[in-house]
């Protein structure tokens, strides 16, 4: 029956949700701890943004060639994901022992390379494992694991910081759960994937122009919107500290409010896209994000500000599983990891390049002005998305599955 899971399928989804949770614990400590790291190393906004950018650029560049090789040689994604979890955990632990800004930056780059094994491969695995009529819901529930970690990570990071007085201990502690998640993936998922790989048909290469025709310009617009998302996620704690006087030890929790809203937004967006189509949900997400961000820049400190932050997080979280589902709908399983990785590459590289520039704009003006600029950019992207929403959604069979 459409929209229901077998017992075997039901055990895989919680496993990947836990892996997603652990992955973001391992790679997510920098943002909530950035105000404390900034003070210890004496960084300005530009150098603070460069730390985030170093991770983001590595996170994006590594995943395309890796996904291509996995698709090309029909390798088991679950094993590669497990190795990436081990690498991200060790890098996070290493950051805890870094003695200088340069060492931290280098370790964050290594963390990005290891972490690049997760999203495209996990989404590709799950989109093949679950049927198309429940794909959006499955990918949305998978995002819940990542979103929950965005609530837990700031709380755990700042809790360990306040308990021990050391941001280094926080990085070390956040890396440990990913080691367990990697072992569970090897134990529970590898055998099932062997059956999937052996039964998957070989397909010819899918031309990039055909992919763009099937997915439409919304994919590009959604990736470009990462400029806004990346900038907000990076600088929101500093924004609350510098504009509203929020204690630096607490400001990092705001990142969890944005991403943690995906616990509701992602499964709702994914399930809604199963019913009404992928493109309308993506368009709705883009159209809502700009006005909400602009209202955040106007709101005084208080309950209304944090409510707007949560609503903004709900709006942007609807887009991720829906975009993944759209790609899975039109790209054959044997090429899906490559195309998903290209989408994440575009999103991360655009964000990685833009983040230091947003920091520079904050240095030249102030962060509130920088956020207003991002809100205007987001509103313009929403208008463009409404005008260029693309053609009819295709299917994997139409793409040569």
C-alpha cells in the first residue's frame, strides 16, 4: 500500500536518521562555539567566516568525484558513509586539540572532506530503498535526524562548554556519537545494499542538459538560496551577541532554532510534495524565506524575534527533502548519487564563497545591514523562482531508468 513501510524498511529509516543526527553532531560544533573561538583567537568577521568557509568548500568539492566513482563502480554507499562518519568524528576530536587558528582551519577542511560522504549518498540510498510514492515523506523523516541534531548540538556544545569551561572538550564530545553510528551502518545496512546494487540495471550516461530540463531552474535557485541560509546560520549567533546583547554562551542556541525547525518543516514539506508535487513546495519555501528574514531584522529582542527565527527555519526546511525527491524522481538510481552530489556541491560552494563576503560586509557596515541585504536577495530569488518555475516534472523512466 502506498505510503506504508514494511518492518525491514522501517528499521532502515531510524538507522539513517540516527546516522544523520550523529553526522551533524560531529561537523556542527563550530557555529554555536564560534563566539568563544573568535574571542580566544582574536578573529574579526572575515576570519570567523573563513573558518566556516574552509569547511564548506571542502564539504562541497569532495563529494562530486566521490559520488561519481561510487556510481561508476557500483560501490556500497553505506560503507562509504560509515567511513566518512569515522573521519568526521576524528576531525572533530582533532579540532579540540588544535593549538592555533591555522591548525583549526586545516582540521575543519579535513572534516569537510570526510563529511562530504554523507548527504548525497544517504539521500541516494534512501530514494532507491523506498518507493516513489512515499519518497518525499521518507527523505523528510530522514532530515528529522539532522534537524534534531541542530537543536541538540548547540545545547550539548554549550552545555559541555559551561560544564568544563573548555570549547575544546565540546568538540571532542560531539565527535564520539558518529563513531557508533558508523559501526551500526556497517552492521545493519551493508547486507541490504548488496542486494540493491546487484539488482540495479546499468544505464547510459545522463546528459547534464537533460537533467537541467527535467529538474528545471528551481534546482539552481534553491542552490543559490544557500547564500542566504549559509550566511544566516554562520552569523546569527554573532548577530544576537552584537545587536541584541545576548550572552555569547547562549547565542549559539539560535542556530538550533533555525535548523531544528526542520523536525516539523522537512517531513511536512516532503509529505506535501508527495501529494501536490515537488515544484510548488520548493516555490513556497523560497517565497516565504525572504519576507521572514526581513522581519527578523526589524524585530526587537524578545519572543517575537525567536518566533520569526523558528518560522524562517520552518520555511527553508521544507525545501531540502523536496529538492532531493525531485532529483530522485527524474534521475536513474545508477546516476542519482552523482547528480545529488552536484546539487550539494553547487549549494555548498556558493555558500562557502559567499560567507566570508557576508562577513566582510558586516565588517564594513554591521550585521543587521548584511542581513537586510540577504533578505532583499532572498525576496528577489523568490520572485525569479515564481517567474521561472520550469516545465512539467519528469520521471525516472523518462530519464532513462
